[in-house]
């Protein structure tokens, strides 16, 4: 018997069109992908976009949540009579791709999309992309459809547009879906926890999206921004906010941000946090570490 679509497995973001699934972990638990000092629970998200008889799974979550994710997708497949399943990844990092191989098999996914900019030096692009494609194809057990900025991935009558952004690790890209006005922002805007476990809930209170939250996250996730010129990143964010009509932000970590007021507040918080990062002295992650003592132990 197929599982039913319940809020324990799935939360509806846009009726009959967009869903968030996955689980969460305690924000007080050491977790390399999320900074310390937050309270509550960190949702680790996958999204499902449905159109006609097609389903696109955006990111694949972590191993801890594999069974929940599989049950949720199967429940949606049954409810909406889905005939074709596709998968797209926004990053080449464990919290996004670790479940890709098992989910491709379990869901009989027909296509797997991946992409992003892997090295800022154009000389290395061909080599890096070839290696990355080989690795990712081996994990997915399917030929990958490698996507660059400006390309689109079709889901029924909908299209996911690939955006190249400056605020990223090298293998990251964002996705924009025009009819739902949704920006899938991967590990950016990913700093909102929630008080209870389970799939992510909507965050609608723009007044509580603060610069302090955004900067605490940037300090850990993008610590290389300290003492650098961040104005090109600010201009890039502003260009995206002005070019695309965005009603919600759907990050791979944390609550999703719903409504124009909250979206504008999130952009403003990250914009100001970036400017503060430029004023910070660079702090190495090795600062205070006794390397001599560590070597002596080994």
C-alpha cells in the first residue's frame, strides 16, 4: 500500500504544484554544514515540482532521511499519477547528492541534471567538468544532463532556469521557476531554524530575518568572505532580485521563506551581512589550533 501524503512527510508550498520534504536535525548537534549558536531544528530539504505527469525532485537530502524522502515521493507519485521522475542537483555536496544513486533506482528516475561552475579559472573548466560528470554519473547510474547558466530543465509544462550566482561554493547554482515565482537558492538564505522537527515550514515574518542571523551563517559557510571586496556579490544579488519576480526562497537548509515582504527582508539581511564581512579581519579556521601538539599525537 502506498503511503498517504501527510504533513509528517510532505508540506505543500504551492497547491498541487510544489512541495517540500525531508527531515530535520537539532541545531544544537554538531553539524558541519550549519553554524553553531542556533536553537531549534534545521530542516534539510528536498523539493518536488509537479506538472502534468512529471515530477522533478530538487536535491536528494541526507542518508538519515532516505526512507522519509522515498515514502514522500512515492506518495506524491500515487496521488498525482506521475509517469516520469527526474532529479536535479543544486550542489555537488553530500547533503544534496548522497541519496542520488538509491533514489534513482528506487524511483526509476529517467533523467538526472547537474551542473554549476566548478572552477573560477576558465582554463580548468573543461577538465573539472569532465571529472565531475564522470563522478556524478557513476553515483547516479545514469548519464547526466550537464547544465550551464541560462539552460532550462523541463518539468511537464514548467521550466527550471539555471542561474549562475557569485555567492557560492564552486559547484553551486540556483534555479528559478517562473509560474510559481520560486527561487531555489541551495545553501544561500539557509539560516532559518524552526522550533519543532519535521519537514520545513514557511517563514513569513520578514521583521525577524535579521542581519545578525545572516552574518552568523555567512561567517561559517563562507568564511573566505572576511576582509574581501564583497560589493560584486551585493551587485549580483541586487541584479537577481530586480530581474526575477520572487515570491518565495527555497533553500536546501532551513525553513523556506514565503511572501514578498519576507523575501525582500532576506535579500536585505544578506546584502548588509556581506558588507559587514568585508570589514572583518580574516580569521583562519586553524587559528588557535596547536598543530605541533596534533603532530606529536600522531
